[in-house]
C-alpha cells in the first residue's frame, strides 16, 4: 500500500481535454486519492481538429492539477489499452455525466476489456453541477462571446478569452 493506505496502483484518466473543464477537474480530484498515481493522458486524435494544441492542453492540465502530488500529465497516441499497459496501469478511470455517456462508455469498456482483459475500468459520476458540461459546449459558448466563468478553471477561462479574440 502507498501513502495513507492508498494502493500503489497506477490509473489512467484519458481524454482530449480541449479544453479541460471543471467537470474534468472534478473527476481528477476525486480519482487522485484512490490511486498511487493518476496519469491524466491527453489523447492525440489526428482525425479530430482541436481548438488547442497538445502543448497548450498539457500546460492547462499541469496548471490546474499542480496541487495534486500524485497526478502526472502526459500525452499518448494509439489505443488507450496499449498505453495503459505500457505504464503498468491496471485501471482506466472514466467520467460519466449522463445516461447518454453510459451507452457510449459501455461500448468503449467492452472493447477495452476484449483488448486488455487485465485492465479494469472505473466510472466516476461527475458532480451534479457539471453533469451538462462538455468541452465542446464550453468552446461554443466562449467562441460566441458568452461567459464560461465557473465552467472551467480560471486559468483556462483566460486562455479561452484569448481563443475568441
């Protein structure tokens, strides 16, 4: 067991984080104490255009998770199962916002289980105040000049203001 009786297990929480929202941060802050190391992994998806480059997303995540000593922020490309296995991670953490997420996530879990039966997936339901929140919605609101205060960490809010200007 690790410090404070936290298992030494490594877990991976992956996403595009384009940009990181308070919903993402909620899941990260709640998952971090459950594992020895939580790797927040920014996936590279060359088919999906991103508003923020990889380096910007890594910087935002490192900035907002800096207070969590067992959280590492990295990037990966390819299958999440392969990446998790390469780290020796036994757990993938996923956030759920609503019932619609459950259907999509179930498909992902079943495929991941087929590809990596030794890796488990743990779902954390996002806190109620963030259940509607998505990076896409945040980008749309910011692009149209709306306020994203309270939807993203303040550091990210500043970057989004620059994004629309």
